[in-house]
């Protein structure tokens, strides 16, 4: 076969010979490269069109152009793979360096412990034979508030020279924590280092206050990392404000800053914390950048910050960031957070929030690393759509979720909401910003034995169970340009809820979505037809395996245009666990018939273990709802807000009671708790009806296992739906829930029609009368859809009528045999 070749010496002249390869002129390569970026995979017709449009390619066969594009795509793929492997190699090298340093630190710690053990053994041997009757050394029994009995050190000098001495001391202590053995660090539960992990995370053991440390690799240069971390309000959600009071330069090129920092309180039940800090930024001899901080609570001869009303002065022990440049780009960062949050000043039930190093690691230390990684990804992938300003506007609700109050429902009114949110509330045809305020109603409640992640998922997936459609309509109308009247209760008028995903973080610990509430009626005075309401929603903490993390569900009504600079008035929930243990309950626990079943591997735990892990768990939920209102309607809106928040509290308490494992019963002797009578009865009806109509057994009973449990663990998907139109699913076994990718609670929102396509629905309804006439029908293999939209194939299906003890039809049961995801 003849091939087209071109010699560089001959310029654009194309010669024909028996060569193996086609050689292109630089002009041809340039033209092909331009075409490649426009369309990397042109069709046959497009390639012929290119030859006609570009005379420089006229002497090249379409087949050769096809081969060139194939080779070009292959080279692009190889380049991307090589770049990815180089990045992974750099990360592994950096992680290996971190692990070697951690290993050296642990070896030093072991050596120190061995020395201390030998020393104490010698001391005990020397004093073993000694006896004394000297009563002057009798022990003194002290009260539990030992922090008041600690000796007071003399005030430190806060003059410029004294501050430099404090800064050097802070640097030394911080480095001993970051890379040395000044604090006994233990690996945080559930955190394993690796190339895809956030880094090496450890928490303190047996030190003053709470402390956490993290080591990781980020794709940013050290200077940029330091700038981001110094801007604490941008990544630390509990940081209310940081004010730089004074700045001093040191002789070694460093900088000393005096800061006043305020934090939000995690609940409305306790006052917030503030800090008076020294921050020292310097460069070490090896080129590493260090930013370290500590409190200045006992100083003289210099600036001081008097106590602030409604704040408790906390102490930050030497903490900070060690940032080292990494070979090939990026930085290796060591983060240490060490605080004494004065837990004695809060109610005893809330003290775990102030005494948990795990919670400190989740909220502060790991949050810093995650923020850095997110920024690094956005810089390296500029084409990826950013989150915009909307998440920050939603997260601003932290201020409302954190203020303290003595009443069961606390009301706050901001008469200048534009200043707080950086927005303009003026409308052309609506109410003006003058005379307009934002009212916030908030409350906190203590939850017992309820996994935060499960409760949050229920609130997210079943808004109609707790929300009032009239309030949603009022909130939606408030952001419109048209007038809105006082909200009227419209409970139960939800037309449907559709969740549309928008974006998520690298580790999927936080995601943003749009909630579409369909057919919400006439929620504005100028509306003629019923309309839909859209909510922008930010969700985090839905992973049950995340240790010590809080769960948040924050939402705000938005206009259908989804404008990035639209008015956002957020409301929502925050649930903070009061213990650091992980909740090991099954994600399939629901409010339905099989809620008392032990599902999957979680079901193998004994009752005693369950009570130890879940039975004693506590968490605190904070609720905050905001409303835009006119000043003259403030009292009416305030009364409505109080009533609404109380109704939400009642709904949450009802749901929490149903989700609590305490519903299993208080008898600790049950190793395998039985199902509810309703579930046992339904399982018996399903099996009896199958035997009656199909003349065979559905289950193979072995041993003493109950019918309900055998049905639950059946390998085929079994689903029951109501006989009312439209048929709604009411029960499913574990295989059925797995096939539909749902839970028993969410199953009740799925109709039979939704899981079949058009052809499947026609075939189903054509055969459906057989079920009522002869009691069963058989369906050929086909395709159905899960609740997530994934295609599921099944070999065949059987449907039969389930009758009760009076032989009346109760529901229809489907069994999908040998199903699998396509």
C-alpha cells in the first residue's frame, strides 16, 4: 500500500513512496493540532469536510487523518497518565518522609518511656523498705475544680523585648509538639494514612486541655499556605472574628502580631469563647515557614484585652503551623491545635464538647487541611465550576446557630441585614430595605441515643414530616420582588420533593444541592397558577463512620434563576455529638416495620454492646430559622416563629424517639431482639399467600429463625406495595432495599410506576388483573430503575396477592429473581 510522505527539505511538497509512516509538514501539524482542540474525535464525514476546508490537507488521505487523530488521543492519554503518576509519586515520597519522621518520633517516645519506667522502678525499690509516721505529708483532698487551685505564675513582661522572648519560647514549644515528644500523640480512630487520605491525624492523650495534630501534603507553596491559614474565618466556621491589634517586626525578619479572636459557641446553651493571642511568623534555617500562637492571659507592661461581655476567656497553648517546601512543588504541613476551653464554665452535660480532642481535630485541625486541599484542587483544575459565594452565605448561619439564650425559643432581630450579609434588600416593586428586618428564632435540645447522621438524613429526605409548606411559601415569597402576606399554615400540602445535586468537596464530607418542592400552591399574591419552590441546601456530617464530626443541614429559598448573587436567608439544623465514640448502628434503621431488625453485620452485635455504643450516646441539636419581615409586622412574625420552632422541636422529638435504639426494649437479656408484631404478621401473610397461590414454599425454614428474619435475609428482592392507586411501596427486605438503593423510610415515597420505564409499565398493567383474578402472575426478565436512576436487570419476577387472616386482600408482593445492576 502506498503512503503519503513529506520531506522537510521539500517544504509543502508531498511525495509518494513505499515508506511505512506519513510525515507531515509543520504547517500541517499546526492545522491538525488546531482541529484537535476543537474536536478530538471527528467523525468520518467531519474528516472529509476538513480536507475540503483546509487545502493544506488536500493531499492526505482521510484514513491517514483518522490515524493521526487516534495517535494524538493516545499521546494525550499517555501524557495525562504520566502527569498523574508523577503527582502520585511526589505525594508518596512526601508521605513516606512524614511516616519516617513519625516513626522516629515514636521511637524517641518509646525510649523516653523505657527510661522513665526504669527510673521509677529504681525509686520504688529504694523506698520499698522505708516506713514513716510523719503526718506532715498527709494527702490533701481537693475539690473537683482543681483549675482554681493551680499556682499563679507571676505576670509576663509584654514590652517589645518581653514579647520577643515569649515568641521564641512559643516557637520552641510548638516545634516540640509538631515534631517532638512534648505531647503524647495517639492516632485518631478511623484515620489511616495513605496516598488518598487527608494526612496523618493524631489526638492528645493525658495532656492539659485538648490537642490535635495533623501532617499532610498540599499542592500550594508555603507562603500561600500561611496566608490561607492566617485567615482563620475563611476556613474555621466557629471563628466569629479575628482582629489584629498590633504588629511588631523582629530582627530576624519575623513578625509578631497581637490578636483578639472570638469563637461561636457550639450551642445556645453556653457562652462563647474568646482569646487574647500572640502570633509569631518566622522562617527557620532550613527554609521552613512557621506560624505559631499562644495566649497572653497573664502579662503586664504592654497591650491587654479586657474581658468581653457574654464571652469566657479561653487559653490557647503553643499551637501553629510548620510549613516546609516539598520537592517537585507543594508543601508539607504540620498543624497543631492545643486549647484549654474552660469546660468547668458549662453545664456538665455539655462538657464533652469542650473536653474532646477528637472534636477539636474534626472542627479545626482537619478543617484546615481540607480547606487547603480544596483550594489546591480549584487552582489545579480551573475549568471545574466553583461553588461561588452561596456556600459562604449558607454557612453564615453559624452565627445564628451559636448565640446563647435563656429562653426555650430565643429571638434575634437584625434591623440592618444588608450589612451583616453583604447584600441589598431593596426591591423595585417589593418592600424596601428601610423598615425591613431579619428575625431569627433559635433553640437547642438534647438528644439521647440518636445517631446524628441518621437523624440528619431523615430530615433531609423527608422534609414534609417536619416542615410547614406555608412557612416555606412565605420564605420563598420574601426573596421575590413581589409582595408577600403573613404565612398561613398549609401542613400536608407538599406536592413532592426532588433533590438535584450541584457540587461536593474532595472527600464528599460536604455537598451542595437544590431542593425542588413541587406544586406549592399560590405562595405569592401575584400568582395565578401553583408554582414550585427551590431551596439551596448545604449538607455535611451524613457519614456515620466519621468520628466526632457534627452534622449540619442548612438551606435557603432561592429564585429559579439560581443567580450567584441572589439574596440568601439561610435556616437549618446542627447536631453535635457529646461523646467521641462512633455510632455503630445500621444505616438501614428506620421508622417502618423492620426497624427492629438487626440488619447486616451490625445485627451481629449483642445488646450489651449496642447499649454501650449507642444506648448512652448524647448529642445536642440547635435549630435556627430566619424570616424577612417588615418592622410593623415584627410582633406577628415573632409569634409565628416561636410557634413554628416549637412545632419543629416536637416533630424532631417524635422522629428521634422512633430512630432511637431504645425502642428495641430495655431488656438487656435479648441477644437477638424480635421484630414488631406488625412486621411478624406481615411476614406470615406474605409466606402463607405465596404457598396458597403458587403451591410452593417461599422460605426454607431452618432452626428456630423467625419468618420475618428469614424473609429479611432472602437473597431475592421482595417488595410489597399498596393496592390503592397509585401503588406505593410499603415494605421491602434487605435485597429489595439494596436493589432500589433506598431505606425503609424513603421506600414509602417510591411508587410502583417509578421503577419501570414506559414499556415496563405497559407490560405490568396489562398483566396486573391476573393478580386479582388468579392470585399471582409471572413476569419475564426485564429492566427496572433504582431510586438513584440506575438500571437494574432481573431474570424474572413474580407478583402475588397478599391476603390477611380474614382472606381480604392486604397488598401486592413482588419478588425480583437474580437481579443485578447494569
